[in-house]
């Protein structure tokens, strides 16, 4: 490398270190709070002056001068003073020295004064090593060694907790003194300063600035307004690693071009293009990004999370617009532990927990009762369950019993309970993380808090949906007022016609008008009854023979095609219900089956007893329904696929069956038909006391 290029590199190298230490030390120099801040600010300022002076001299082609020697002594003194302040105990009450300072401090000050005198006398110039002997180099080496010893003493004097805060500062400052030792020992050995080592000195010192900044952000004893966020550290580490990678690949490409002969240029271009593609693939890899984030949090910060940033990201994810809140809940919780996917289980109206939402996860079949040992454990302990830990040491989870469906889920890792007001509203099942994550108390606490916040958001959505349904019912009731008004008008028309019938019954024109009015009234009332299909009944539930109710509902649909067929397997079943409402529910399900089935198909109603309950099963061979339609639209009020429907029949049917303590199950698939299973608890006859006594006797 020629002298012009080396001079330019040295100038930029020392200018870089001046800028870096200016950014680090300027806020500390302006805001003087504690002696640690003042000492660090002055040390950074001395490095700024040192870098600026050497950059100026290097630009002029000079490697050393009295000005650069003074600046270097000032820099070494500044960092030595900072280390002494960081060490503490630099005064001694029994000392007879001025200001009761430690003798070592006085001795160090005298040494630096002697060095400044040597600079003024011309005995400090390294360019005269071959004439003045090894004294200038030996003193410089001694200063570098004393700086490294001081760094070692500061680190060793700290407790284990305090070492965590100062270790990177000690590493950075020690690196500066270690490089000076290497530079001057090499100069003593060869009787001249190596120009390449001297030119790289600025860049090496600049690389120590991030280490000091990290340590500065960790320390509570000498805090600073300048802090390095995890995001900035992540992007800086990515950029720095990419630069090193490209530098290495560029060097390898230069080697291929130099030794590749006539194919050298082709090999170099091909190699560099492949290296760029590999770098892009690594940078866009979610696994690599996750591993880098975990590495930075583990080795550069005391806590695993930047709580402000994580909470803002968590809140932004949950508050995104759109109906898929369940997916956003899984995404927000999974991002805390670098999980790529999961399943959200929620408690439904029947009281069971079912998987309702998936995010980057396969579908999972299973129903978990609310009173199962698994759900009871989650609700009472409110623990985050680590399935890997449970597999090795199940005793840590007391009486936890994992459900069978959990074993069929691939890569299951964590179960995060969603607790709201002390009760389990659901839970999130997460997959294995992209990179290994150590579950300590901090991670578990964050997951528990996130689970509670997610449960609150889901409950708020359910409340909003319930309010929307209530408003829709209010609108429906308002519509009923207009229907009643129309009925009143029809009653008035029919009353007037009835009053005139005796007088004009033999008039053909009146007869034709009467028939037209009656036909219009009938059609009008049919339309209104179709719209207003939900009525209130004041009757109390009574013991009913299920077979009679079902036969009557089937008989009312006998004129339709396909004609429904009734199969009674268990006669004599009784339930406690309102006859009119139960008949309307069964009739609605039969009517839906008939409308969904072609005339050549079949509709079958089966009545049987099963597991202590009455089973009414309505099966058809019609079009069928998709799982998405059943889950999202079938039981949604005011959502109908019929042109004249209002979409409240299926909703009312399920609500009333649940009110009776039963359940309504749907089994369907497109093209194969649908089966509705109505399960109702059987009515238990009460035996009089005298009969119970006779049976006991």
C-alpha cells in the first residue's frame, strides 16, 4: 500500500474515533450529575481531542509530533482517572498526602507530569528510537500495562452483581490499553512504528465505544441520558455482522480473481453473487432473527425484555382493525417467546373449551370440559405449563393431568392460561420456538400478564358482540310495532267487512271484493308471521311426552316434499319444557332439512334415549354445510341465506335448548347432508313419600 493511501486511511481512522467518542461523551459533559458522569465525559473529551489531533497530523503526512504526544498523554490520563473514580476509595483518611489522596494517585500524577516534561524536552519522539534508545517506547509500554492492571483491579474489586454492570466498560478500556501495548512493544522490537498498526489504531478505539455504551446503559451507579435500545442493538449487530461477512466474502472473491487465471473474474462474480443471495436468505430468516434477539437480550442486557417496546408492540397487535382478534391474540403472545404458531381455546356457551382460532397451526380436534382436571389446574394455579418440563419432571406440576388430545398436537410447547377476574376464560397452546428460549421467572411473568390482557380483550369483544345482538333485537322489537300496526289495520278491514256482510251478502260484487280482501289479508298475515316468527310465551315448562311433540311437528310438515319420516326407537320419553316452543324448535329444524333437500332425497327424524337423555335426531340428504359456515354463520342472529328469512330460527333453537339444559350438535359436510342432534335431559318423576316408604319396607 502506498504512502498516500495509508495517510488517507489513518486520517479517516482517527477522525472516526473522534466522532464516536463525541457522540458518547457530549451528553455526559453537558449534564454534570455525578462524578462518574463527569469523569467519563472528560475521558471521552480527551479521546475526541486525541483523535482530532492525530487525524489532522495524519492528513498532513505526519505520524507523530509534540502535539500528538501531548494529546495521547492526556487521553491516557483521562481514562486512568475515570478508572480510579469507577474503582472508588481514592482517598485515605490516614494519608498525609494533599487532599488525603491515595499515594498511588500522587505517584501516577507525578509520572504523567514527567512525561509531559519529556515531551517538551524532545525525549518522547518515537521517530528517534534508533538514536535515543528504548526509553520512550518502554515508558509508553509501562503506561499501557499500568492501564491494563488498573482495569483488572477495577473489575476484580467489584462484586458479582456489580461486574455485570462494568464488565463491558472494562473490556473496552482494556482493549485500548492492550492495543497501545501491542503497538509500542512492536515499535521497541523493530526500532520503528509500524505504519499499518498505527493507522488501524483509530478504528480499534472506535470499536470500543459500543462496549462502553452498553455498560453505561447497564449501570445504576453512573447512568447516562444516552441508552442503547434492543432494536438499535439488533440492527447494529445485523449491520456489523453483514459488513464483516461482506468483507470476508470480498477478500475471498479477490483471492479467486487473483489465482483463478482466465476464469478468475467469472469465479469472482459468481462467488460474490452467491454470497449476496446467502446473506439475504439469512437476514430474512425468522429463525436467525429470533436467535440473534435472544443472544443480544441474554448477553448484553440484564433483563430479557425491553418492556416499553414489548408492551407497545403487544398493544398494537391486539388493537389492529379487523374481526380476527383470536389470531392477533395468538400472534401477540407467541411473539413474546419467538413461537411460530399456536391455537386459541375459549369457553363456549355449552361450558366446554374448544379450539376457536388457529395461527400458523394445523387444525386440532378436541373438546375439554370446564370441570376437567386440566382446566381446574389452570384456573386454580394460573401457571404457564411447560410441556417439555412436564415430560421430564411432572412432579413440579402437582396433580396436573394432560388431556389426550394434547398428545396429537405437533411441536406443543407452552400452555398459557387466559385468566379474567380469577377465572379461566381460555388458554393459548404455543408451538416450539424458532430459537431456544430459557423459561425463567421473568418470561413466565410476562406470559401471565399478557394472558390476562388478552383475556380482557377477548371479553371486551364478546361484550361488544352481545351488545350488538341486543341492539339488533331492539331493532327487531321496533319492527314488531309496525307489524302490530299492520295487523290492526287488517283487523279493522275484516271487522268492517263482517259488519257489512249481513246487508250485502247477496251482492256478487261485494262477494268478489270480500274474497279479494280475505285473500289479501291471509297473504299479508302469512308474510308478517314469517318475519315475526319469534314469540314470547308465558306458559311454565311442563312434563311433556317427547314422542307426541315430535309427531305433531312431523305431521305439520306432511304436505311437503320430501315427506319427513319418523322413527321412534325409545317410546315413553318425557322432558320438562314448554310445548309450543319445543314444537317450534323441532318444526324449524325439520323445515330447514326439507328446504335443503331435493324432492328425491330423504328427511328422517329419529327419537331415542341415549346416556340418560332424550335424543331427537333430524337427518337429511341435502346440500350440507361447511365447517366455516357452521362456526361463523349458522347460529348468528339476523344472518340468513333465505331471501325472506331473518336468521333467528337456528339462534332461537339453540338458545332454548341450552336453556333447558340440553345441547344442539351439528354434523354436516358439503354434498353429503346434515344431521342435527337435539339432546334434552329426561324428566325424573317424583315419587310420593308414602310410596317411597312402602318401597323401602
